[in-house]
């Protein structure tokens, strides 16, 4: 249970309290970093985007509306930063995997070794995520992994709610298809 | 895993997979880095920012003042000294003859 709410911390941060903002970072870093990684793929680049987002939030925390939840506010900043970085990126160095490689690894799945299976599952998921458009990755991550509603995701991404529903649908279908052979065996 | 990709329910299994897969390592280090940046920024007062602008501003103003002073003392006096006075211009252009002729004809 959180004794101090996000809103309280944000208001203290807006008054210039770096410790209060640090507490917000402590709470929201995992989600922000996951969403940034969903958008960008590369963990280091995602952390850079997440750091930019938090520092921008610190500078602009005075513009946060305390009547609204803090999560979508910080996630909107983070998603914008990460998606902008992705658009500007010329070479996607973190996503060298191709569907061809995924097929070859899937075909060599060595029977009962759970650790190997987990490793291959991760690789398969990596490939499937890399094949999705960044906005779809963010949408499905926010919906299924972070528990946000379609409306909240629409607000974060600045797109209509119907677009988010469509993004989640297409992303789920692709991910489930890619993981089907592994999920069936469990 | 839920079969219908267009339903409104969370897919808990896919969600857990994504959280695990995208879950970043080094939470403590990341948070410490942001905290340090924020603390550094908070410790920097607006007067520090103004101070950082003041020094180059003063240096630029001093350079401009020196240049202006040099131009006023050296450049202008040299120009005045080397210029031709109106009397000399008048004399060299034969102006006195013209003025004399004009005044005689007027009579």
C-alpha cells in the first residue's frame, strides 16, 4: 500500500522537491522502461529514452494536472520520446533477427531442456515483437502487460481508441501465432 | 492464452511473457542515475544560470567597448586629419574665379 500518492509526490516535485520526484521515479521506472523498450527494442536505447522522459517530466512537472492519474502522464512523455527516437533511428542495430532466423531456431528446439526452451521462447518473442510496428508493440504491452484500458492507451499515444483496439488485435494475433508452438507444449 | 485476439479481456499469459521479456535489469542503477541528475538540476539555482551567462556577456561587452574606443580615438582622428578641408576643395576646383564672375555679372 502506498501511503503517499503519486499526486502528492508530483505536487511536492512541482514545488521543487527532488526527493519526491525520485520516489516517483522509483515507482514508475519499471513501467516506463518496459514501454520504452517495447517501442525501441534495444534496452540501452530504451533506457536513454526513459531517462529523457523522466528528466523532461522533472522539468515540466508543474504542468501535470493533479486531478488526473500520474501514470498516463509520464507514459505519454515516455512513449513520445521512445517513438520519436525510433522514427529518427536510421539503423535498428538491436533488431538483427529475421523471420528466417526465427524459423531455423524453432526447427531446432531441443526436447525437454526447459532453460533452452525458455531461451528460445524469448528469442521467438523478440523476433515477433521486432516484426511489429512500434505503436502496436507499445499498445499490446500497455494493454496486456501493464493493464491499461484502450482509452488510456489512446490518450497516451494520441490516437483514436479504435486505432488502439486494432493495434492490440493485430499485435496479439502476431505474437500468439509466433508463440503457438511453445505455448501448446506447456 | 485467450483465443480471441479482439476481446477486451487481458491476456494474462501474454502479459506475463511481455513483462518478463521487456523487464529491464538494473532498476536500482537506473533510478540512482535519474535521482542524481534531478538533484544536480535542483541544486542549480536560476542565479547560477544567470551567472553562467554573465561572464561571456561581460567579456563580449568589454571587447565591443574596446573596439569602439579604438575606433573613436584612432579611426576618427585619422579620418579627420587626412580628409581635405572645404577651403582646399574650393580652391582646387577654381571656385573663387566662378564666384568672382558671378558677382561681377550680377552688377
